[in-house]
C-alpha cells in the first residue's frame, strides 16, 4: 500500500512538471516580448527554450508512462495478495472444521471404549456380547482411521497456511532480491550524478546516507533530488520485473 502511495506521488510530481513545461512553452509560442522587462524575445532564444521544454516534456512523459505501468503492476500484486489472504482464511476455516471433527471423533471413541468396558463387566449370552464387542471394536477402529485422516489433512492445511503468511514464501522472495534492488537503485542514482547510499530493508523502509551528511530520509531532499530517487526506484523495479520474466 505504501509503495502504491509512493508511485502515485511520483505520478503527481511528473504531471505537475509536465504542466509547468507546457505553460513555459506556450509562453514562448504566444509572446514576442517579455511582459516583465518589455524587451523583445529573440527568435533563437525562443527556439532554444521551446526545444528544451519539448525535450524535458518527452523525458517526463516517458517516466510518467513507466510510473503508470508500475502502478498497474502494483495493483495486480495487491490483488494477488488479496487472493492469497482469502486462501489463508479458507485454509484456517478448514483447520477449524478439522479440529471440531477430531474432537467429535475423540468423544465417539471415548464413549465406545466405555461401552466396551461395560459389556465386558456384564453377565449374559457370551456369543451375543462378543458380537456386540466386535462391532464396537470395528467402529472404534473406523473412528481411529477417520481421526488419522483428519490429522493428516490438518497437518497439510497448517503447512500451507504457514507458507502463505507474510513470513513464508513472500519474505524469502523479498530477501532474495532485496540486495540486487539496493545495488541497482544506487547504480541508477550514481548514473544521475546523485551520490548517496540508498538502502531498503525487508519492510521496504529506506535508509539514506551521504558521505558528508548524517542519516536522513526521503523528505529531506529537494523536489529535484526526490525525482531522481523516484526514477532510480522505478528503473530498478522495471529491471527486477525483466529478470523475473527471464
């Protein structure tokens, strides 16, 4: 959920920057002189400003497209996690039902054992009592077998429930790719001439360090620096997706 909020924030920032560039470009397209200093705007200057604005707008549109794609992927991931949570809930219900069945079978076995003990202590037709005893023994054996099957099913359900929890398979996958993600994020930052040490832990909480400054967080940076961090993370996630597809 936090990741989706971050991506939406990046999209909002990119959209705002694009609007600013469009406004600047329209100014140079619609005005022949500066309304502030009342001087004519040179054609070379106008052309240079328009080309620069269009180039930046193109880069921002590309980044915005990637952010939109990433948002869609995060939504799909959230949907998948929701499905997993439902499966965990269903398995938990199965476990509860199995526990009730085991309890019922245990009660049946106890009652049958008491009935067998009572029969053994009574006088009467030995043949009839032996037949009753055999029936009770057969019923008890059947109940034992049913309990064993229920216990086995319960064990499978517990194992599957543990695997589907946040501490199961998902955590192992995150820990496997987290060092690669941190390495790629710092490489992308260095490629953008932003030399800080950016680290995510397995809870996706960032730690940012600089060679000449203390530890600080994302909101300590300027908007331009935040944009470079956001882009570095986006490019890293796209690289991880490419690795997973391969």
